[in-house]
C-alpha cells in the first residue's frame, strides 16, 4: 500500500485552510518539544506562525527516557494547543502514546504523531489505522527502512491511508550527536513510496547548532517538510532544550529554507 506500484500519484494530505503535506510546498511543523504552560505554547505559536510555519508541534503526553522527567501536561496541554490554533490558525500535531488516549487526542489534534519508540507498537498502529485522522509515523530508533514502511502498512491496511513518514535519525556509535540523521533515507523512501516525508533535524542531531544546516540539507534532498523544535527560552525548557531553536534562530532557519525551497 505504501509503494508506487499500489498508487502512482504522490499522496497529498490536505488539512484544510490551504495547509497541505506532500504537495508543492515545504511544510514546516514547529514548536516546543513539550507543552509546558498556556503562556509558553501561545508565545511559541505566535513566533512559529510569524516565521511561516503551517503546523504547531507540542507534546502533551511525553515518552521520556526517565520516569522522573516531566511527563507532559496531558489533556490540559491539548487544550492550550487548541487555543493556540484558534488564535493563530496553525494546525496542530501532537503525539499519541497509548490506545487509551485515542479519544482525547482525536478531540483536539489535526495530525496524530506516532513517536520513534512506538513505531513497532502494532496494536497501536492497527488502532490508528481505523481512525479518520492523518498520522505522522516517526522512524524507530533502530528501524530499517523496510521495517518503517511495514509499520506504515499496518496503519494503511486498516483503512487509514493518510500516513506521513518522518525521518528523525537512527542510533549509531557516534556520541557527538543524539542520533545520526539519515539524509539518504529521504530520496530513498521517496523512490519506493508515494507517502509524504518530513525530516526532523532536532531529534536527528540533538544539538540546536546543527539543526539549521541539517534542515537545509533535508530540504535540498527533497523532504516534503521539516519538523523542528522551537522554544522561547530553550535554557528553561522542560524537555529537549539543547536541541530547540531560539526564536531568532528559527527565523534565520526559515529564511535559509526559503532560499532553497521558493514555495514557503
Ligand atoms: C518528539 O517529537 O518530541 C519525540 C519524542 O520524538 P521521537 O519520537 O522522534 O523521539
Ligand atoms: Mn523532543
């Protein structure tokens, strides 16, 4: 179902109000790793909107490595995201971690994000395959391209064909970056599959100073969009501050992306 043999036109996901993923535009999804407060998400939403992003990202249910780290605001966070959408017109994307949260996530989000840690959670994939809502499936931390595409097949096989893939780096031996951003997967997957593909240079590198150059590279090799972490004060972020762009650097990144991809 993911392959060009099954479908000969590129999949374009239309979120309404002119926001499309997989079309001619480079779609930018920007926002904090986690929704931390009403003020934080509204402030970030205004910044990312002003820079030209189409979607606001922000986790309300967070998959943290340590159980003692901030776990997200849950439904309260989703309400703040919805308020930010109301004010700015940005569409929203947020992570679904568990089948038990499907109803609450469905009530608020425009796109469901499935994180790297859940890429092979097959019962979750089957459950979202039955929903009428676009899904962005992140590549698993050590997933091969075949495993990633088969995970997308799990979703599509249940009827939901609005699947977006997201390359967010894979784990290798390097210690200098959080993950190794697999840029070659971008053209490779697009040669195999008609699904739109987004690049996440924030998780792909884990270092804010590498985010813009890698975002540029991803746009240059043909990504359909970029997901990027932006925080008004990265030094005070409750998660992933070291890989989040400050507002000024986010604006610079957007300017540089515009030079590569004239449609944004
Ligand atoms: C995220 O987008 O904040 C996230 C947790 O990403 P990943 O699943 O790629 O680690
Ligand atoms: Mn993050």
